[in-house]
C-alpha cells in the first residue's frame, strides 16, 4: 500500500511541475493568408477552442493561435478549424431551462468553427459551447455562411417537448439550388435529425458523394496489451471465533500474467479510456500458530483468474509520456488444492479438517492503481486491491487483499 501511495504522490508532484502538451503535425493559416506547417497542441476539445498552441518545429518556442492572428488551423488527419463571424443562438436545450416560449435570442461572435464536411459546393461546420452544439453551412459559391437552427420549447402544459426545425428549411433551400432534380434528397431532409451524423449525410449528398467527404477521421480506437506483475497477497483473519488469532495474517508472493483490450474514445489524446483485463495468478499461503493448548496449521494453494473492467484517467499527458490513475472492479474466480486445517493438542490428539476454512470460489474486489506510460508502448504501474471477505462465516472474517507492481506492453 505504501508503494501505491508513494507512486501516486510522485506522479501528482511531477504533473504540477510542468505543463502538459500533446503536439501533433498540423498547420495554421495566418491573417495574411500564409500557411505555416508545424506542430499543434491537440486536446480533447469538448468545446471549440478559443486558442491553441503552435510551434514550427519540436525545438521552437510555442505561440498562441487565436482568431486575432489566424484564419484557420488543423491537426493533420484529426480535426480542422476555420475562423468565421457567425450568429450564435443562446436558446437553451436543457429541459430544466425550457419554457413555453420560443427563445430566438442570439449573439454575434468571431470563433473557430470545426469543419465536419468539406466539398466544392457546401461545407458543414460545428461549434460547441456551454449551451449546445451549433451547426453552420457554408455556400462556397456565394461565400455565405448560414446557421442551421433548431428551437426547443415546451407546450402550454409544460409536459411535452416541441421543436421548430428551421434547419430543414435551410437545407431544402440549398437542395433547390444544388440538386433541383433529386426528389429523394427532399424526402431525406424531412427525416433528418439535428445531429452531426444526419446533417453530414445530407451535406455529402448535396455536394455529390464523389467530391465530398467528412473531414474528421474516426478518433476512437482499440488496442490490445499484455502485462506481467509481481503480486504480494495478504490473508488476514479477524474475530474471536476465527481459526487463527484475531489479526493473524499470511503473505504470498507470486507473478501474474494479464492480457486485455483498451477502448479509446479518442486515441489521439488517450485522456480517459476503458480497460478490460484478464489476469491469472497463484498464491501459496502457509499459516501456523501455537498456543497454550497446542498448535494449528494451514497450508493451501489458491489459483486465481480475475476479470476486471476499469477506467483509466491520464491526469498528465504528453505525446511520449503520460501519468494515470486507475479504478476498477474485479470479478475473481478461485480454485484451491485439497488443503487441510490441522490442530494438534498438547494431549497428543490430532484433528484434521478437510477443506477448512471453506474459502469462497468467487469474490468481487476493488483494485486501484497509478502509473506512467512511456513512448506509447510501455506502462509501469503499482496498485492495491481493497480488502474483501473470502470466507462465508458470520462470527469471523478472512479478508483477502493484494498489492502489485508491474509492466504492461501496449500493441498499437
């Protein structure tokens, strides 16, 4: 447990000592129209960024990219942004903030719009802020950018959600301009939801599918891993009726092998992701105790197979180094040898109890860990499994816990 705490403190101290960065190949276009190739500090932008860090090479100092000094920027193969001055609807979409009045208020601002679909005729953009997602469409022939609007409100009883789908009218207007002979597009527009996927599908059709595409690649991904750990497992008895004295413990040291898969919502940042791990290990516990009446011994082997879904959060992350914490729930399946609990009395009598204590073959535990990742492939970690009962008795307990430290290799 001390190892886990020590590593966590070191990681937190290190993370506060320097700034995070995740530079990827990209570009900026200055207000003078010059395109500068270099590295863009890419993040999980849940909201459209107001500024980003850029440097022309790895050894150069960074500069701030804003709407004041840039027309656009992009992270190669990932995300692209263009500057635009647009109307931004301030109407709420959260049910708790809706009323039976339609809120058509807006502000005008110059922002970076995220490019979703590009084409010779139309470009679809997305702007996310604290209120909601906003969609815009650019007519490249007229250079006119229009908002795709949807207004939500409640009926007079304030029990039903209603909407005014103004975006459909705008799409229909564009369909008359760019695909007047295609009646199927008009039908598709009438069934289009106010979502990135649906709107992108319509804009691609209006552009002509052969000359239009989504600009953003699929950010999500998966990867496999294999790991080796050294485990220190602890069995602790408590209660006056326990077969060993209250507080009696035994320790077992063993290697463990694990395999699994990571599910990455954004493989380019790896900020937070899900891990599913399968681990196998074997413990050999030996306990003996002498008292005024005689002695007791217990010698048994435990083979464990653990299935553990986890959440991993990289609280410090650069392209080549990451520091993380990990929380999960482990479903543990155990097998035991034909062990015996042997009691020898000073009178000379010997009592042998087969398969006592009756240890559980299934147990749920909570593992926590912290670690670091190097060069995208290697993770070093230390962890602790919170004590959990492994014997189904009422008057006494046998708690099982474990500390572990190891290395994991990530397959890209």
